[in-house]
C-alpha cells in the first residue's frame, strides 16, 4: 500500500503494520552493530540514534499533540528538525544536547509506536476526517488538519527515515 493510496482506517492500519514490521527488521539489523556505530553519522547525516529520536519527536507532535491533544506530549529525548529553534525545543522539555544510549531511545520509540497503534486500533473511517485543533508544535502554521492528515505525516516520516537508515546501515556494515 502506498501512503498516497490510503483512504480507509483499514488502509492506515495495514500500512502501519507494514511500517512496524519493516522497522523491526531494520532495528534487528542495526542491533548487530556495536553501540558506537549506532551513534555514528554517515556523510554528516543523522545517526541511527538521532533518527529514532527524531521519530519520537514527530510522533509526539503529530500524534500526541495534534491528534490526542495531550497537554505535554514531548519526550525529553525527542529531536526536532534542524530548523526548529533550540529555545522552542527547550520550552517543550526537549534536551537537544542529550546523548542517550541506543536502548533508552529504542524504549522511547517503542512507546511511540504503541501510541500510534493505539490510535489506529480504535480508528473509524469517519474518525480519519476529525479536525485536529492544535498545531503539532509551537511555531508550526495554524492550518486545518485532520486525524488522517496527521497520521499520514507520521507514516511519511517513518518511511523516509527508514530509507535513510537502510542507506546508512549499508555503509556502516561495509566498514
């Protein structure tokens, strides 16, 4: 299923199941590398740990804050996109300078994967069109968003960052 072809709640659930399975395979591969390699940047791109931290932030923003309207959804180990102001990240409780172990980040990420799965478990087709009243994070434009649109962003982030991770794992494994 292509992300753009998702129309129903069942489509979203099936896509998320695929994303979970593919990431599980990717992380199993990464866990065969030494801890230091999981923190290593390839061609000055984010390391695996940084990528997973970013996915924690993306899920917190688009699922925790926008969809669930949680008052304080941000994990301190999240990693914002590079253009996000550091002072805004700090105001959210995010520690951009943290240097956590892979296991700590993997645990936070597992919680976010479960959060999305929980949203999807109870989702109906009509629920995809429900309006989300909060922007994903301070500084994001105030514009109309739906549950389906927010979930699509989470899934696009997951797919794109997995693609980068596979590229970088190949380089790390070749060393």
